[in-house]
C-alpha cells in the first residue's frame, strides 16, 4: 500500500517552493489565454452551445486532454534537462507549473462553448486553486520513492494524479461559474468590430 509521506522534509520543502512560486506560472501560463478568451467572448454574437450535458462533457474532456498533455510536456522537459532518470523533476514541474493551465483549460472551454459566466473570475481562480491543491496532495500521499525510477507504473501514477487534479479543477469551475450571461445585442457586437477595424486601419 501507498502511505502518505507528510513527514518527509523534502516534501515540506517542495510544498513551500510550490506555494512561493505559484504566482509566476499563474501569471505567465494563464493571463494570455484569459485575455484571448475574453476577446473572443466579447467579439461574437452568440455562444456555439447551450449549457447542458454535452457542454459539460466537452469541458471535462478538455480537462483530461490537458492533463495528458501536461504529463507529456513535463516529462519531456525533465528528460531533456536531466536525462532518463528525471521523472522526479517531471513530477515537480507537474506540481509547480501544470496546475495553472490545468485550471485554465476547463474555464476556457466552458466560456468559449457555453458563454460568459456570472462568476467568471471566481470560477477561474477556484479552478486553479483546486488543481494546485489536488496536485500537491497527490504528490504528498504517494511520496518521492514512487517517482524515483522512470518505469511505466510511475508514469501511470503521474497521469492519474494529473487527471485527478484536472477533473477536480473542471468540477470546481462548473460548480462555481453560475449562469451564463446574456450576450450583448448584435448591434453592439457589430459596432465593436467596426471600431476595432478602424483602430487597426485608421486611414
């Protein structure tokens, strides 16, 4: 059985580092995406889907796909930087950096597909916070020996932890986002588009 290694000093240090640098990945990895989503939401006439089971399934699927991509990128970077025995570094990247995009992915999918939410910012921050909490909890419970050797079992545990965090983030977003905000009138959207074109091409 796997035991929680909360008493290990290395884990405590890792937790402190994760909390200390949390602001950096949140800013670098989420702000550009959030600005792009916001621009698309404000520059369209209507959302492509009504909120319902299909939209929620797509949000969950996007979160799971993001989790698999995060593991691939983290382990790829770790192997390129430290060689074949760098699975521990890959897991550290998953705990410190990956939760920011893991929280932003379901938020972006939901806002793009189902429309702007009443609690848009709170839902995003909650999704990211849950992703961080679950990622760190998974690492603390498994312990560092679980990622000492680059074997299929260790990679499977990485995927499981990251998927767990991604599903939790998606659930937090869906629970907190509130109702969809009514889109602006088509005339207002058209006016914004014309104004943007004029600013880009004043002549």
